[in-house]
């Protein structure tokens, strides 16, 4: 159950405990007057049986609301996420690697991305700086140079910086690139497909747009995840807007 492979506690509860209240997706959302929050309406009668015992006829038909929602969500949201990808590509298609270096002195401070609730590291600083160019020279605690300004951060160098106890490293970023109508090689860094410095002429804008749009299409396929149980947040919760 803890491996993260297949199934979670919600699935086991439905199998061996009870299915509980089912979300009623045929009704529109009703506003909670006290808290001014949108609340999903539920079918009043809970499904007391589990899949292990078997459902009665009424409980079975109550459960079909969720299955129907899964099918309609997949049909509708695939089109929406496809359109999102198209709009992103439309915006970013002109962003191409134009030159070797724009000599920008703008830096982006990279540090660990931490989940504040669980206090765990989501993306480490070491991972974030690998394949990027250093903007400001990095010194260790003794004042010795670890990485020069303008140096490419390899996986080995990133590990060395992290092991030295450095928390924040300033790297070059395309957000501060001075190249007109595109970006430069130094601000972009390494092409993740080849692990080499990006080539001039690479359509990095379209790559970025597709990288954002592709998971959106994937996530719409996971709408049947919870089987329509009330109170369990659907994966498309923030996507359909």
C-alpha cells in the first residue's frame, strides 16, 4: 500500500469497507452560503456495501454516476487539453535559440523546492542547476572558488556544490535573456534530449509548450481514478477552468 504502485487507501476502503456517499454529477454545484464555497451535491443515500460483499441493485445504479462522469470527462477534457497545447505552441513558436551569448548579467536564484506541509524536498537545488550556466561565481565556506561565472554545471559539479553546503546558486535564465526575438545558448543551457549544450536554431519554445501540454492530456485519462466517491478531489479539479 505504501509502495505507490497500484491503489491507495481510498481503493482499499471501497473494496473491503464501504463505498460511502457518491458524488451526484448530474446536479450543478450549489454554493455553501456560510463559507461562500462551491460544494458538490451528493446522492443522499450512501452505498453501505463494499465490492467484497457485492452491491444491491439500487447501490449499483447509484455508483454509475461516477463511471459516467469518467467517460464524459475523458471525452470533453481531451479536446480542452489539446486546445491548450495548441494555444501554448501558438504563443511560443517564435522562441528559437538565436546566438551563442547575450552577455546578460541577470541571474535566477536556484534553491531547493520544499513542500511546506510535509517539509520534504520536491526538487533539489542540485537537480535544478544541473545543465545550466553559473551567473555569479560560487565560493565555499573557506572562500575558495567552486564554480566560475559562465561555467556549465555538470552533474559532478552540481553534486560538489551541494556537498559543500551551498543553499542558493545564481544561474543564467531565459527570463533575463537579452537576445531579441529568441534566446541565447548560455541562458538556455543543456538540451535535455541530448545532454549537450543546445544548438543554434533549436525551437525551444515549441518544446516548452509541448512539455506543458502533454501531461495535461495524460491527466484527463485519470479521471475515473476514484470511481465517483464524494469528497475525493478529482484529478481534473483545477484543469477544467
